[in-house]
C-alpha cells in the first residue's frame, strides 16, 4: 500500500504528470473568501463560480455536508469543492470542521479519481479555518484514498 506524500509547495500548482484532482474543504453557508479558496480564485474563476451557483441552487441539487463538486479547470486538472464544515466560525458548538462530512466527500473523490485515473492533491484540508486536526483527517485520507490505491500529495505552503 502506498502512503501520503508530503511536499513543500503550492497545492494550486500540483506536481507530477497525468490527471490531477485538487481537493479542498468548503463551508455549508455559501461563503468563499478566506483561506485556501483565495489561492484557487487567483488561479481560476471557475471553482468559486461553480460553488456559489451550487449553493444558490441548493434546493434542486445535492449541496449539503458531505457533497463533492468536481470543477474542470484544465484539460487534465479538476478542483474538488468538498462541503466539510458547518458554518464558518468557531463558537459554542465548537469548530466548523465535520469529519464525517469530509470522510463522505473523500469517498466521492476516490470514486472519481479512480474513473479518471487521477492523482489527488491538497493542502492540509480541514485544518485551517475549519479548525480540524490533521491527526483526525489523515486517517480518513488513508482509508478512503490510499487504500483505494490512489496517489495522494499533501502540500505545506512555505
């Protein structure tokens, strides 16, 4: 079984050849404006536009915790908007991260990556503004992606 590869660098410029999925976590409120999404928006307008449309039209689609939206931004490159946090602020109900939602969304990522023959690239998802801990996220990635034989690279930005 392979393992997660950790590198220093920018997850919006994934390394390697072939089809790549850039995975990140979004909130369930339709908010896009802090954290890793800013780096995505600097590079491509499509992920933000698709996410906002997905949220706006949620009455008629699958937008919810645990859902994953696949947005093609290049011939061999996709951004995956995973709804994995409830709200945006840490408060009386704790941190926004929802590990079970990230786990569910990673299942969809594993299926699509398998279909596309893609590698998976990400920052330390769920650990920034969502308030999660890597010690809880890493096993989800190992169970959903690594055990499916997928190549996963995690980027720590300088």
